[in-house]
């Protein structure tokens, strides 16, 4: 369903494992390294011989030195005094807190048993001599000096910062590499980040879940069948296609179709995105391509699916940074080599998806690489009906909900849009505490998706509301009275999204559009502004969206479709995208001026035409606008009561009556057609 915003306000749960060359015991070795580090730290900082107690100098002089229990004194590094108690004195209760020494607190009772710290060794010697002035010469204790090096501490003092810096570096590189199996190690940047689906881990999507893509499914199923039964084709001399490119607008089911292939095929299926090859480091993309194909060859026959391949497949030589070493081009070159180089890839099929096939490199699209291009278009009414049946299987629908009706109300919707409509309808019904999803819930969901959320609380003055009503009534009136304009479905002046009013139309599903149809469409779009000028004598900024649309349509008519007599049958549209970064236009300045004049002439002519139509039907326009002001929403039935049936509807009705009155002529025409087909 298309929409004209006639009045704007100024403007599956399981994650499959990633492929990795990680050895089975690699994680176990990491645990061993961790345990060894812990043991090293324990032996470095834990004293298994029992901790030596620090005491004060008063206790040393009063209890130990005065009672002559000290065996020797050792001054370590001129800052620490270690006290050794005589072995026969250690058994007394006052030395119960002495360090026992030995290994793990067991064995000999050699010291040191206590220690205290000093400032100046010379001062300590004088104080020690003064404390022993009454001792006999043989009883006096003289300190011994020694120097000890803490080699482990010194090593850690300069090694620990390096370890911390290296650890931070590893962590940062791991985060930048995107995680996963391909990024767990520092040297795994060049590893493929593809997800693999095989017999042990399958996708719960098959071709029954893909509706509306019958022609595409036929070609895809042929590839799957080739992998399952290769002899069926090779016995006739056929070769398996190397690649298939899925091309189509967003939401048409390209990725879903690839998931169905993964669910149907009994071969390994590698899935990744084109952006997975892109990395900030030079050469990583090409390395990942090599690793991907190396793994694929080891598991052949298999399928590789690259989603959004335009991330790396853009045509070479279009980089605006002239002379730069483009990492993306290096990755593309490696992909081209792997797909069709001297090294054969028997049994490896490449599937890719993109919605920008026009910008892909020609070497990527040639036969021998992507042999088939499968185009997925927006679904027609029958395909939309099939898609609705798929997405409503698990919904509780009310009896009045008709799938055929829903398909008619959603022209131009993609498969993703239809899935969104079904989900939104379920949410709306749940919000209203309903037990089943009703027909109105689906219509509200369509309005919600196209126009946005209603903003009934938005404050609009009476004068502004009147202008909006006449603006939308102008759209509705012109579109109803013109033969080729899209038939109106609904008009509202309730603000939605950024629009202050909106009109919904039900466009005819057609493959081509004629000159007259385009002109009627432009005229109906300009009906809003024409109504403002006709009824209020002034215009507003509310026609911004309308003017943008008609300008683009007029440009397309003159520059692309050759629908201008003065320009002629010329088209300046570049479907190849070669001039994407060009600095010159494909026409002269004189032609540019002529194009501008033709565009302005088309728009001005249709604007005057809209004014004329509204002037001739001023009473009906006023009645319609006043009805909008009262009810805020009107439908096609209201316009039919005011203006009568549309010209297009009257012609269709006349054709149907004519066919019913002359059935023999129709049968004769059908018979003639059948005869010509048989001949």
C-alpha cells in the first residue's frame, strides 16, 4: 500500500560455532599455564618456614638481652636486625611466639626467631654496647653484618610491568578482532569468521518456510539437488555452477532463501557477511578469504554463503582516494582468484546476496564465477497471500480475517514488511486485551507501519487543522476525479509520525507506467497545495513532501524515461554506476538548462490542471473537507457519495458488462488464441 503524506511539519536462538583451527588441547594448556603462574607466585610471596615476628627494641633489651638468651645478632642490609635465640631457651613460655624455622614449620629450630628495624647501624651499636656494659667480655654479643638480594622481587619489579603491558595488548587485539574462534588468539586475525552448519547443527528453516519465491526456489533447489545427486547431472556432461547471486530489494527474502538452503542441504554450509572480511589491518581480508576456501575445500562438497557481498565486491577503481592502497580491493582480488584460479574448487558452491548488483565488479559477475543471477522482486498479490499464510500460521486469528483481503491491502510490501505487519497486529490485539487478532488489528498495523504512530495528543490550532483538512481533501478530490490516479483508500488529519495528515491509496499493480499515468499521479500529489491556494489564497510549508516527490518524478520523466518532446528519446540514467564518483555530467550546460525548463513545465502544467479540477468541483471539495474536520477520518465510500463513482471504475464495469453480453465473441477470441499457440 502506498501512502501520500500530504501535509508535513516543515520537515533462531542457538549460535552455531565458528570455524577455527584451535587444537583440542589448547584450552587445557592455558589452564596449565595459569596453575604454574599461581604456584610461582605462592612460592615467591609465601613463607613456608613460618613467619618471623617483628618485636620492639624494648622487649629485645629487657627480656632477651638482659636475660642473656640471645645467641647472635645479624644486621641485614643495614636496616633490619635479626635475633637468634639460644636453642635451650626456646622451650620457655616467653618465646612461644618465636619462629620455629625449618621447612613448612617442621625440623630444626635455627633462626632467625625475631626481628626489628633500625635507622642507623652505628647508633644501634652504641646502644647495644651500653646495654651490655655490665656483661662479662665472653657474654657480650656483637652484631654481624650481611647483605641479601631479593632476586625474585627485583626480577618482578621490571618484569611485571612488561607482563601487564603485553596482557593489555593481547586483550585489546582480541577485542578488535571481533571475538569468536577467529579472534581468541593474537595470530588468528587472518582466520575465517564464518559460521558452519552441518549434519550435527542444522538450521530449522526449509523451503516450506519460504513463500512467494517459486522461481528462485527452483534454481536454488537445483543446486542443492546437484550436491545431493551429482551423478544425475555429470553423466550428461554437465558441470555444477560455481556460484549464484541473489539480487533484490531489501526484505525480499535473500537471506531467508539462503537459510532454507542450509536447512535443506545435507552438506556443510558456511555463512558469513561481506563485512566479516573487512578489518583495520592490512592483508587480513585476503587472508580470511584464503582461510575460508581452505576450510571449504577440506569439507567439500559444501556451500559458502556471503551476505551483503557489495561490502567487498564493489567495482575496482572507483575509490575517490586516488593512489591509495585499498584493502577492500585486495580482498576482492583474492576472492576472484579463489573462485576461478588455477587451483580448482570442485564441490564448493558460492551463494551471495546483495541489493546493489549494479555496483559490483564485472569480473565478479562473469560466467565461471557467479554463473547465475537470481532476481528476487517484490511479491505480487498471490505471492503476498502465500507469505501471509506462512507468517500467520502461529497466530490466533478471528474468523473474519481473510488472507486474500490482507494481500490486497498491502501492495508494494516486501516479505519482511508482511512479517512486521503480522507481528504488529498481534501486539495491537494484545494491547487491547483481545483473545484473537481481528481484521481491524491488521489494518491498524498497516497504518502504523506506513504512517507511524498516531499523535492525537499533538496540539494543533483550529486554523492549522482547517488548512490540513482542505489540503488532504484536495489530494483526495483530484485523485478521485482523474482516471489514471491511484484510487483512494483512506484520508486522515490525525497526526502520524512527522506528518500532520496523510492519505492512503491502493495503487494498481503494474509492471510499466505510461506517460498519462505519471501526469495524473503528479497532478493528484499537487492537489493539496492547489487546494490551499484556492480556498485560503495562500500556501504553507505543509507541501514539502509533495513537492519533493513530484520533482523526482518529473526529473525521471525528462532525464531517464525520455518522456519530453524537446529532450527526445534520451536517457541519462547510469545503471552501471560508472559515474558514481564522476565530476562531469553526461550532458552539456545547454542541455541542463533545457532539462530544468522541461521539469518546471511539467510541474507547472499539472499544478494548473489541479487548480482547474478543484475549481470545477469546489462544492464537493468543501463538503469533503468539512466532513474531515468533523470525523477526522474518511474512506472511499464517502468520496463516492459526494463525487460518484470513479471514471476508471465505470470503464471496468462497462467492460465487464460488455463481456457478459457477448460471451460468444470472447470464446471465439480464446479459440483463436489457442489455435495460434498450437501452431
